[in-house]
C-alpha cells in the first residue's frame, strides 16, 4: 500500500512539474514605438502548451490605458505545440507606463504574466517638429563655460520631423557663427519615426564680447509626419559668455575641433599685436570735416536736451508756486509736458553711437582675407554696433539710400568716434 502511495505521488509530481517549471516571458510591444490614441499590440509565447489549455484575464489597468482585445493562436516552437498570446491596449496620454501583470490559467495552474515597461509618445501626425542648439564637445558633453574670443562647438538637433529640406543660418552681431560640418546630406528624410534627437549640423561659435546673448538666427524648412511643410526657427538659445583671461594668447586657446580640423578660424581677430598694416589710407581732410560736423550736431542735440529739461523744470516750478498760493494756472502743465517729451526724444537720438569711417572695404568677418560685404568709397558717418580689439562692426545709417541694413567689419583705427570730446583711436 505504501509503495502505491509513493508511486501516485511520483506520477502527480511528474505531471505538475512542467507546469510549475514553466517560465512565461513578459508581454512585449510588437511595434518599437507606441503612440497615443493608437492600438498597441503586446505579445508573448507560452512554450509547450496548446491554446485550449490557456486562458487569460485582464483585471486592472492604469488610468489613461484601456483594454481593446486579446487573442491566442497556436504555433510550433521547437517541435512542440505552443501558444502565442496577443493583448491590444490603447493609451490616451504620453509617459512611461508600468502595466500590472495579467492573470493566466495555464493547464491546471495559475500564473501572472508581466509587461515590459512601455514608453508612449505623441502621435507624429499631431507632433510639431522642433530644432534647437546645444554647445557640446566632440564627445557629446555639455560645454561648461563659454569665453569671449574662443571658438566653441555647437550642434544643431532636430526632433519629430519627417524630412529636412534646407537649413539657413546667419551670424549674430556679437560673434561669428560658422557652419563646420553637415552630418547628413540635406535634403534628409527619415524612413521611420524616432523620438530621439538627431544631430544635423555642427557649427563653430566665436563670441566677441562677454555678456548674455540669445542665438536665434537659424531657420529650417521641414516637413511634418502629417505631410505639411513648415519653416521653423530654432528655440532661442541663451548664451552666457565670460571674460577671457588676458594671459591666454590666441595660440594657447584649446580648440574643440582639434579631432577633425586641427585649426581655429580667425586666430588673429583678437590679437592686439598682429596685423599692423592699415587697410586703406584715409582721406584726412574729408574725414576731419565730417567728424567736426558730427561733433557740432551732437553738441546741438545735447544743448537742446538740456534746454528742454530746464524749461520743463521752470514750468513745473511756476505751476507749483501758483498752486500753493491758491491760483489755478493749469496752462503751465501742457508746455512742461511738451518740453519733457522733446527732451526724451532728443535723448533717444543721442543713444546710438556714431563715428566717421575713412572709407574702404567693409568685410563680412574680422579677417583681412575675408569677403567684402560692400565698399564705402568716401569718408562717411556710420553707426557703431560693436567693438572688439582691432575690429569694429559698423552699419550705414538708414537715411542713406541703398544702404539700409548694410553692415560689416572694419579696422577700429579707421573709425573715429563722434563724441563731445574727440576720442583717440
């Protein structure tokens, strides 16, 4: 009798062992990327068990996740009849989801089949592309500090676009912005959607002065996954530029492009001892006449502003005195306001800095070998936008015909400032 009992226990254990030793893989998404408001299919394989011996129950799901359907089908795996399970879910919000395990009855026992963690993204047809700029070294690490006069590597990234048709960039007035390398041939089209950033173009940015600047001078023509074309500007990038160490020469500056170029652009642009040969001989008589005329006009504006301020004070003082002696004389308020407004307007005219350029080529970048943006034939009054070492960025005043928005770089010693007291260059 005892032998029969032991034999029964052995047969029962042999029958149940495959069930308890069965390892069911987790449900995994069939598609590599999951989008909101679209059916997402998860699948798993139960080896050695036919579909007739498998039943599943979806008990609970997180908020924003709904159950759509489930099915099972028989497959042959390793020569054995096996069951492939499919569960279809729908997500209504983006995010990373942890889905509770599904209860499954397999043969005569129960198991819980888990899900891999699911990352859900916006539907690309409803997603707007974006492009942005990051300052990184060649290893992809963020650049901790940006120093005036030293080039830094900038990478243009794009996300959520179907294709990039063209990219345009322009140099800001406070530095140089040079395209160094295109990582893809443009036009560039993606074969499948990806939520990861894609590096498109490498630039070199060289700031001229310290301070806080905003770079937003890059635009791209893109197509969305919905098929629409759009011209998109980069997300404004705020740059904090620190003051350079005077002890560091241009030749000692580390170049973030050493691994693939080995040279730096414009090595002498900030060297006060280099490039001692002037570009052109100034017309001294005409330049001095323009400078004298400009100084006289500036003096006139200053004196006019002072007179307006003085009359404004006088009118207000008279009005206040008459008011204290109980005599209403509101007529003084109006001329006081006019004098105040006139003084403010004249003060605004004094804010821009002007100088006299002796004449010659105006360059696109601060280097002798650079291209000429345009030529100023005779000594002219110019507006001074930026000064850095040997170079000054100038623009012709907009009152000049055919000169609106024309600007470029000239040597600082060729520009004389229009101030109340003449400044030596």
